[in-house]
C-alpha cells in the first residue's frame, strides 16, 4: 500500500480541487482575495487546472515507470504554485491559506515519490486515475470561459456619472448582460445580443469601464450606439463575467455565466424574451 500512497494522495488532491471548484462556481477563488489578482488561465479557474494536474500526476505516479521526466512533472506543479502564491502575496499582501496547504502537499509528494519503491502497476488504481483525468479534461473543455470578479480599486468605476445599483437593475424585470472591456470572453455574448432585434436585447451593463472604451467595445461587436448602464459591482450571487441575469415569473433571480452559456441564454431571448 505504501508503494501506491503517492498516487493515491494525488487522487485525493484532485478530488479536493474539484470539490473546491464546484463549491466556488465560476470564480472558485479564495477567502483571502489574493487569488483574484491572477484568477486563472485561458478562462479556467486555478482549481480546475489543479484538478487536471493532480489527476495527471496520479496517473504517472501509479502507472508510469520512475524516471526523471516523471519527477520533473511532479515538481513542476509546486514550482508554478509557488510563483502564483508569491504573485498573489505581492498583489494583495496576504497568502491564500488554501493554496498554501495544496502547495505544501504538492511539494512533499514528489519527495516521498523519490524515497518509496516503484509501485506495482495494478490495473484498477491506474484505470481509476485515468478516469479521473478524463473527467477533469471534459470539465475543462465543457465549462464556459469566465473572468472571476473581485472588487478592488483597480476595477473602480470610471465611467462618467453615477453607477447604477446592479440588484435594482435586475429587479426592474428585463434581462441584464454584464460585461467589461477587460473581460476577454465577453465579446461573444455581446455579438449574441447584437444579433437580436433591439426590443429583444438585454440591458447592457458595463462593469468598471471608461466611456470611450465602452463605446469602442460596443461598436466592435455590432452594438454601436446602444444604450449602456454603468455599474461598479455585480449583482448578489454573481461572481464572473460575462453574466446574463434575469428575474423569473416567480420573482426569483437566475443567471448564467461563461461565454457559451450566456450566448445560448441570450439566443433564447428571441422567443419569449426570457432565457
């Protein structure tokens, strides 16, 4: 059992990272706020990237012969993690305790790997690790790309005028599309809105945009001259961009986040006016 302990620990870390991602939704950030300054890569949060890395490490630790290449891969994760923690500390002045715990575990496991005998390559554990890696890969591909939002002075509203209250805006009844000029995945949602007749389009709410940049963003995606509402925070319960938020017939609020999900929801407005 000791021979397989490293691979099994990587499985547990992968499951833990998946659980953190599912609990945190699109943002999947940390309580300290330091992760918000470098919240992910290619529109996917770090917890999901961590799950992929840990599951791949479990496959290598359980099923691959010991080699320098495997050891280099196992040590690469903690090295990247250390850089991210350092960047978060420089940006926010605090260390994310969740990241620190995963970093310690991720650093110890390669060291243990070098000390224990090479494990026998049994089919069941390797197959389970491969299934976990496949699941993480599917989630990575299928999850919509988002930009998690953490309020700070860098995102303070600079659009001329007074910011609208996001929750009150949604409560007015018409679906609201929240986007920003610094959101790399909002263009598709804006183009989906531009494809609708004007009376079917959602209200456009720009988060932390200056007037000139907001106008250029709308023009680029086919919405030149469209009305725009300035906001400096997202509605309650929404923590990522792009986001489409609406009030249902029963008065409850619902939302979609991620470029693909939001674009599909906006396309649904062409019929009933509801996603």
